[in-house]
């Protein structure tokens, strides 16, 4: 898995990148938790998501937001981190111009950034939002949510209480043309302590079903410009 450095809005960005064998393989970007609370691209959930996509033939990238590891810059409360994510997607797409679609997966803070990126990039056709925090971050920009995706969280999450996640899911479910799949991991907290296998199994099952054309009622395949 090559270590990579590419240019971002605040200087260099450090990442880990794996190209797929197929030139037109889809792209997956995986976004890490809050930089101020120990979040890095080596977070175990981010790491496992990276390999889950890679094993299914995706060109895959995870990276450190600005100010983390060897990524330059300073924490920017979300705005700069969204720019970092956009720069990361630009970088992969420049290397893989034949890629026809893209996915974004984010955990906690990364889920918030990922959903914002989804709104700005029409080529993103699927998302995984793991332990999103609608109690802490504003998700009102999802109007409407442009793609089908998975929202998955823990039943005993005290950082992002299930009732708040449920409110977000119910709002998104009213939209036509997309399908929001919600999964709750019984007994799991925000960090999925002792529940990592269940989390990854649900994410893998969702991705496998999407790859065979399920769980996207009325959705049209999106194309890169």
C-alpha cells in the first residue's frame, strides 16, 4: 500500500493509496474521525473500510486531514477539512480519468465531512456514514440528499445518541429516488468497542448488495464529467 503525499489547500497531504487493477474501477475515499480527539487515517475503522473497498476492486484512498501526521496546516473546524477531502478526490481522479463513479465513507467527524463532499460532487454515487453526529454538527445541507447510502450507528452511542441519528434518517427517508439504509449495532458505543466485526460485516454486506444493483430505487448511475 503506497504512502503518498499530494498537494492540498493548506499544503501537502499525507495519505495511503491503493490503485485497482482495472482502469475504470470505482474510487473510494475514506475519511477519519475528529482531528482534535485523536482521529487519524490509521483509525481502526478507517483502516478496515479502506481494505473492504480495496478487496472489492476499488481504487482506494485514506488520508490525514490538515495538521495530522505529515499533513500540513491547522485544524479548520470542518471548512478546511472539506477542502482537503475535495483535493483528495481531485488527486485520485486525475490519476484515474477512466473511473466512472465514486464512493465516500466517513466515521464520526469524517461522516459529516463525507456527506458535505457528497453534496458537492455529483459523481459520488454511494456513501457510508458511520456514527454521524447530528447532535453536534449541522446536517441541514442535505436538502436533498443526492445519493443512496448507509447510515450505521451503535445502540449505546452516547456521543451521537440514537434518537438524534434517527431524526436525521427519518428526514432523509422522505426524499424520493434514493434509499437510505439504516443499521443499528446492538450494544455498540460510538467507537464500536467489542463490536468491530459486526460493524464491518454490515458495511460489507451493504456494499456487496449495492454492487449488484440493489438498494437504489429509481437511482440512475452517475457519470464523471
